[in-house]
C-alpha cells in the first residue's frame, strides 16, 4: 500500500480538530465505551486544548491521549501526526535533529517523541517469536572490526536470530544487544547470553535451531551476517553512530521495519494503530530505567 505524499497528508490533517477526530476513531473504533462502566455515550468537554470525554452514566472523564504514545505530551497532535508519518514513510528512519527542524520543536522534544514511538512498538510486541527453521548468529555493532580481536570498547556484541525460508532468506528477524554481563573478557558472547536470547526469542515449537556465537566462525550464517551489517549501516547513516545505552531501542526499530517489509504490511496505518491504544506512558525516566546498562 503506497504512502500518501507528505503534501496530501499535511493537507488532510491540517488542524487539531481533524487530528482529534481521527485519534478518537482509532481509540474507540466501535464508538465510545467507558472504561469504568462500559456505557456507550459521553459528553465532550471542550474547555481544554484537547477534549475530555465524560461518561453520560458514571461521569468518569476520559482523556483522548491516555493510553496512547501522545499521553502527557504538550506537543500538538498535528505535530505528532507529522512525526508518525515521517517515522513510517522513510525507509531510513528519521533522526531527532531532522524531526526537530521539520516540526519546529526542540531537539529534546523530538528525541523523546521518537523514543516514545519506538517504545510503543516494543510494548506492542511487534516482533513475533522465531519459528520453523531458526538460525542465530553472533556479531557486533560499532567501530570497524579488528581482524585480530573481538574486544573493543566501542563495539557492542549482539545476536541476530531469524526464521529462515527454504531459499535461505530471513523471513523474520530479531536483534538483541547483549548485556555486558554476558560478554566474555575476550569480547565474545557467552553461552549463557546465547541461551537467554534463544529462550526469549525462539518458539518452543521451532523445528530446528542452530546457533553460531562467533562472527568469524567458518559456519557463520551469512544472511544474518548481512542483516547485522545492514543494521550497522542504517544506524550510522541515519543517526551518525549510536552509543550502548539506547541501542536496543534502535535495534527494535530496525527489526520492525525489516519484518514489516517482509510481511508487506501497511506501515503507516499499523503504526497509528499501535500508538493509539493500551500503552503504558513513556517518560525519560522510564526509558532510562528500561535501557539501564548493567
């Protein structure tokens, strides 16, 4: 499904009322339903920047943005919609500095908006368990590889897992940045780190699981090695290099994009749907806790 042009998107969502109406439809696709008493009718309270919806039965008030990626944000909905469009429509993603210039917000606001979108994808568990024929491959993101050693403080070991088609193509991809406690003194990934990834990412019904922890091993699975290289190139091209702290969030975004392409999913509609329902609020503090380095 092709993306609308940015011009047509901006022309359609050209004010807060239209954006509010669309978010209402996403939040309550079958019509308003009170979370407290299940009543189906509400009065709109329009004295605030965004309307509240007061249940006609129990009088409980519902915020339009509660449970969405936009919760607790003072940024106008229209700017959020543009951010979601740019996030979805660009194959290479969008950096915080480019977003800040485009929608005229501070770099800090743009950075947090993009991380809220990434966290929404993570909360929605967009990456399915690997099933069928599964391969797991060790690798790293970071500075150029030294052929004589895997130990480099600017390189971050990772594991890539994939459900593999008969042709060898990776149908479903998972990336895991390895916790420092599972990295050996020589820079290699430990057996425990490998098994933790397999337990978390691979279905118990997988027909076959083969794993290679070492990037330079003669039995390395080259399609996954290419996926790791594509992730590194994407991160360096779009974000000009990434540190360890939030690297997993960017890895999650990369795998979401990869898997969506493989499954030919309508990306813009899917991201809007994910961002509109049943999310835990994302704050700078919650992100810091979630991606805390051991």
